[in-house]
C-alpha cells in the first residue's frame, strides 16, 4: 500500500513531491529565459544603433539592414526553445498549466516563421 502511495505522489502531473519553492522556481525558468533574451536583443539593437551613428559621423554610409534573416533566426530559435520546453514540462509535470511556459515561445516562433514566409512570397 505504501508503495502505491509513493508511486502516485511521484507520478507526472502531481508535482512529483516537490516542495512549493521548487515548483515556483520551475515555473519561473521560462519567464527568466524570456527576460534574458529580451535584454540581449535590446542591447544588440542598441549596439547596432551606436555602430550606425559612428559610421555616419565618420562620413560613411551604413549598410542597409536585412531584418528578414534576423527575423527568421529569432523565429527558429524561439520555435525550437519552445518545443524543448514543452517536451520538458510535459514529461516532468504532465499536462498542467506549466506547459504554457513552452507553448508560448513555440507559438511565437511559429508565428514569426510564418510571417517571414508570407513576407517572402509577397516580395516576389
């Protein structure tokens, strides 16, 4: 009987016997990843802006941006990170609301990739 109770407590979707603190930390991981990636993206844009200003001040002509390739890269990365998180949360916690931590970047990445494809078709 005790063996069945232990197995039920460790079953996916039941929290696996984790403490509330551990459950909160696991739920915060996707949020922290999104915040860090947003910060990195912001600083990349800021660095690129400063580089362009420097080129203009020196009398040069900055190269035209090809945002399409960057957009596709962001979409693909978000898509596969989201797929990985979704699989991780599905295996570890079962089908619980924590799956949103993986579904949100998956759908966002898929949307960006679809936008890229539609934009490419309209340019031709």
